[in-house]
C-alpha cells in the first residue's frame, strides 16, 4: 500500500495509489494545530508500505520563513511513519535543495496528468486557491508560488476559505451600491452554502464567527459583511451578496483560464478539486473541452488529487 500526503496550511489530505483510501482533515497549522497526532493516526489506519509527500503548509504564518516550515513538516512526517518516505519537489523526487519542496503539490498533479491525459490546462480549485497549470509535453508553470502568482498560474480564490471582502469591493442591494467591510465576516463557503451549491457537510472549514454551518448562519454572516443584521436586509439581500460574490469568483476563474489557454494554445481543460463544477462552467463559457477528474478517478480522488498523484508517481518509480 503506497500512501500519498498533501500537507497544507489548512488541510492535510491523504490518498492511496489505488484510490481506495482518501481523506481530508481540516488542520489549521497557523493556529497551532498539531500535525504529528494526525500523521500518527494516518500511519496506524493506512499502514502504508511506502509514503510520498507533497506540501504547501510551509507558507503558514506560524513559521518564520518557508525553510523553517519545510523542515518542521518534514520532521513531523519522518517522526510519524516507519515506512520508506519520499518527498516530491517541484521537479520530482530527485530534489537537491530543501527549498524545492515548497508548494510542490501542483507539480505532482501536473506530472501525473501529463502522463495519463497529455497536453491540457490543468485546473485544480480547492478550498483556498486555484492552480492553473499549462501542460505541453510536460508542465510549463513557474517553480514558486510567487512566480506563479505573477504569471496568473495561481489564483488566491477557493471554494470555501476566500474572504468575501477580497472578492468584492462593494455590492448592489436594493438599488444602492454598498461597500463591503474589510473585516473577515463572511467567506466563499457562506456564499456557496446560501446559494445551495454546497451542503452543510461540505462546509468543512471554520466559519469566520465560529458559528453554525447551516444556511441561516451563512446568511447572517453575509449580512454582517455589509455591517447589517439579517433583519435589516432580509434573506433576499444576503442572498444577493452571495450571488454577486459567486459571480465575481466565476469571472476571476474564467478570465484566468482564458488567459492561460490562449497563451499556451490549449483547448482542453482538466478539472480537479472541490471546485470542479465551477471550472467546468468556466471552460464551457469559453467553448473549451473539459474533463472532470471525478469522472475518471472518482470524486474522492479528485478532491485530494495532489496526494493521489504523489502516491501514483511513487508507485511508477522504477525502484518503487
């Protein structure tokens, strides 16, 4: 049994190379959540014969810099598993500099998609960010998050954790333009829940107010984003904020896919992550063909694809 891990700042994801075992655990490292107990639990449950690891959690601001974060995560993994362990860097398992391990989860996904599907624009929308990776005879993205942000290959917008104040400067409510408060009052998960696009169980992150994950609680948070109570603007007003936030998020995604597809002359989009539906919608609006990885590998695998890809790539290693 080969297990893959994708250790992020907010979520730790796991998948076996055959896709029979998948798991997502919300573990906010920046809040001091302890990684080792979770890793030891996964070790006991999965009992892997080998482990492949990718990470993005080194960027969490509990670490003074990325190198410190990488070494902390690496130590936690190595102290929790007794099987052989390989860490995937931006260019593969054969990395030489510790910095090559930073934010390399997209690279594992893109290498597997390149092997199994071929040239395409690989788009993975998770809870926090969206990766847009051009693949033409192999991945063509920049190597660091800084460079990918600059190139439009990383969009800091995800299906759940994105602050609505980042998406929207203001909203139209009752014929009036109202600025949003810059406080963290509501997130994308509130908008998608209010619109019926995710279920309560899919609201897998901590609500900004620490409150409920039901629709009424989400509507209250949306109202608070314009410094109102739900009684002031009503459910319709709060839902209108959700619709405008969703529209803005969709526009950002569509524009990003359009730029990347045109720049690299790509006509196929491969969609992964919990935001697959939004990716497919954007591709359709651009008249691009779209393949959803949930239809190829199952929804459980699509939602943890970097972990699955790392496990598969280790399995494909000559010595694996």
